[in-house]
C-alpha cells in the first residue's frame, strides 16, 4: 500500500469572521472546524499529518494535540507558501499527500477516500477535488482543454471573461505525488493580482513538465463549503445538523422536528428514542432506548437510561437511570447520579448528589452535595443547606425517609432510615432511624388580636 500523508492548511487569520477566535477553531455543531477535518482524515490510516498554523498557533495546537505535527507559517503568503513550510517533514518521503483546508468541516471521509482512490488508480501526479457550482463567484476555475484534460486552475481575481463562465470549481482539496509536489513548489511564483504563492499553480507546472493531472468531481457541492465568514459558518452548521439528524433517524431515532433539534457529532442514541423540538444534546452523551427527550431540553455529557423522560430541563455531566422522570424546568448539575425510577420534578435542582432508586423530589427543592437513599420523599421547598460561605458539607438522607415541605437540612447532617422530618423544620442535628423530627417554633394563637391591629391603623 502507498504511504499516505496529509497537510492541513490552517494558518489564515480569518479576518472576515470578525472574531478574536482563530478561524479554524470556530465550532460547527459544537466541534472546532479543524477537528471535523481531522476526524474525517483519521480513517485514511495516514502515516503522518502536518498542520500549517500561523495566527493563534498555540490555541490550534491545544485543540489538536498529538493528532498532528505542526509547522508555523510566519507570513501568510498564500497556499503554496503554506505547503512549502512542511518540506522539512515531508519532502524526502514517497507516497500520496492529500492537502486539505482547515475551514472545510463538511467534507466526509468517503469523499477523501474516493479522491485518493481515483488519484492512485490513475497514477496521477496531481488530482484536484472539483465540484459544479451554480454560483462560482470567488472560486478558482478548473480549466480543461478540448480533450477535457485539466490544464490549470485560475483564481477568480485572475480569470478573464471566458474563464469566469466556467462552473467547475476548485474546492481547495488536492492529492499529489509527494515528490512531484515539492519539486513543483520550487517553481511557483507570486506574479499574480495578490502577490501570493498559489498552490493551484502547481497544477500548470506539473502539466508543463508532462506530468499527469486529473480531477475528481464530487456530486455534493455543499460538502465542499469553505467557511470564511459567519454566513458560511451558519450554512455549515445547518448542513452538519441535517447530516447528523438524518443519521440518527435512519438508525431508528424519532426526531419530531429535525430543523429545531441540535445533536453533536459524538452523541450516541439508541433506537426508539423520541426527541422533541428545541432539544440540544451535546458532548459524549448517551441516550438509551425508549427515552423521551424534550421539548426544549439541553443534555450535556450525560448518560440517560432506558424509558427515561426529560421535559423542558437541563442536565449536564451526570448519569440518569432507567424510567426516571425529570422536569419540567428541572436542573441536573454536574456529578449527579439519578437512580432508576426516580423523579426530579418542576423547579428542582440537583447538584453533585446521588438520588437513589424510586426517590422523589417533585417540586421546588434544592438538593446539593447530598447522598439520598432509595424510596425517599423530598417535600416541596426542601433545601439541603450545604455551604457555610467557606466549605461545603454532605447531607445524607437514608432509605425510606420522608422530608416534609419547606424543610432546611443544615449540613453536615444525617436523616436516618425510615425517619420523618416535619414540614417547616430546620434540622441541625442527626435524626435517628424511624424517628419523627420536629424543629420549628411552637404555634401560638392570640384570638381577636388581628382586629386590634386593624383598629390601630384606622386611628
């Protein structure tokens, strides 16, 4: 098998994005554009990947990490000049080099694989990934001769009137014989409207040296979109969203309104899950079969169990069991575990806590830094008072306990198994097993006193 290498062009600042964030780090469906590119290149079993960085180099390195080697393009003098920066790593190697742009997050592994297969099958020195564009404005044109062979690529700004009528465009992705590429780069000049060293000029140089140049045309122009501004970023987001949602639907997931459902690429969803409109599922979330998510819910890095229902709620970095009912308007904060059959109702917040099987906090409660056993009932308005302004403390509520409405549990404190806490209590000491704890002021009724107060106000 021929050795394979990749060069990712990621040195441009992206001034049209009008952003402090380096262009290729702008996210598409929650993942930086350049990471999408690497994800699709990875299955090619590349021998080496080199990313050309410039502005924001350290941030790009932090994102990509050990998935690539890096070289810095100190001055941005064009795509040809960018590839030349990789010569110290690649120029002596033999094999196929694929050159891709870090701002083309939609090109799939299938397209990359087909491009390389075509290139190697033709024994070409260079192969251009092309597409037909209804509006080719801004794109380099692929110029063919009478025999339909590729002769050269002309940048839009350098094209004459006849060349501007060509609709076959250069997508900016290429395959090269590695040795031929670096030999031809020596001949590239900057005699053009931009005064830059264009990588596409390599095509004409190779042709003039009697080297074979071919083109592989993808039938999906939208896939080749290069993101240069916020408008294109939104288009990429929409296309990626549609692609992800269709994948899940074909795998047996019901997405009621795909246009208004956002699922990140790494999310795993089992068949027979139903996702309602306005739902966002992010990160490494796993949604088990028969769950119902939404409407208007956000799930971030969570495992959601079978037949669990989450409505109008937010959950992050937590594990939620089977047959759990969450919401509406609940908040499951990080490091929480919700046991099978539990209920977390409206306006309930769970933070860094374990809620055992069959336990319920049905409404208007805060459970933070707590260990809640099984079959516990937490009444409306209950608060685990976990923070003294300096440190946070644990509240333990053992199995089968009943916490009355409007109770404050002042941590650290333990509510024993099977015990009751009377409504309106402020608990500051441990409650023994099977005990009833009442911690509230004794009620006193002063008959007729309200009338006296009213009469004073009149006077």
